[in-house]
C-alpha cells in the first residue's frame, strides 16, 4: 500500500506538472460545486392523511340535498306512528315524509288530496277511538290559519272529516297574529266547543310547535285532547 503524502506547511508539496497540451483539471474542478447527497428523513416529514370514506361522503351529500329540498310524501301504507314532543304529548300521524313522492306544495294545491286525507284519517280515527265516537261528545278543531290566508288545506280536510265522523267542526276557533310557528300564542276568538272531547287535527306536522300551542290553549279549559296529523314531516 502506498502512503499518501502528508501536507506540511514547512515542506509544501511540489506543484503538479502538466504536460504541454494537457488540461489542468485542478483548475477546472475547483469551480464545480458538488450538490449535497444528503437524503431527507421522509418518515419525519410525512404525515399520513386519513383515508376518505367515499360512500360516507356521498351519503352525507345526499342527506344534505334531502334536507334542503322541499319535503315529499309517497303515501306508503302502514306508516302510522306516534311522535312524542314530550312524554305527555304525542301526535298520531297517518303517513310520513319520504325521499320520493309528491312535494307538500303539490299535495296542498291538489283538490283531490282533501278527500284522500279525509278518508284516510276517518279510518284511522275510527280504529283508535272505536265506540267512544258514538257518545256524540266529540268535535274537531284545527290550528288557526295565518292572517293572510283564506280557508287553508287543514280546514278543508277537517270539514270533510267531520262529516265522515258525524261530529262538529269548529272552524277558526283560535287566532294567531304571528307568522312564526315556533313559540306562537293562540287566543280564542269564538265560543269554546260544548263537547268535552276534541280531535285536534293538522295536515302536516314538523316540530309539533303548532299542536303544542293548541294544547296550551285548550287544555286549561278542561278538554280531553287527542292530536292527529296527516303527514309527519320528519324522516
């Protein structure tokens, strides 16, 4: 093995001789910058991203579309349910909101729907109340229409339903001066019903706030109340 010469300031190494016509590589190489060959630590800088659940994202997007779109009902049978606003206050519905079917606006603008609701509710109410209807001590009321509306969909159904059940319908019994449903306060504008048992009906129920306001109006007067709606407007 040949030892490399040791550099010593007192004994400088002799300059390399370059033959005539040859290239002095030392002069060429000294100006070349050699790039760093250090490799970054990929494990330290890499943070794995959470795996996306594409199916879950599509499901959330579809649900958002449903929430933003107008409510619909397909009138599927066997959808009777009791929805409780609180343990002591339940609303019985014949149908429920669905992903497909007719929009509620379309339903309310179709005169034929009045008969469909009345016939369906007549069957349901008779099944639930049974022979107690024969006492003749029953009547129907509905939530008050807003100030800017004429006879509304719920009132039309209630009038037809009262005829089918053979009971009285007290139209426009209450009044509401607020256009907002939540927290609305109703007041009596007519003589209260003489019957002691009242069927409180509304065409659609979402939060139950309107029905709750009717209960707050009538229950202190000593009436027995039962609440029905055509469509439960919640999935």
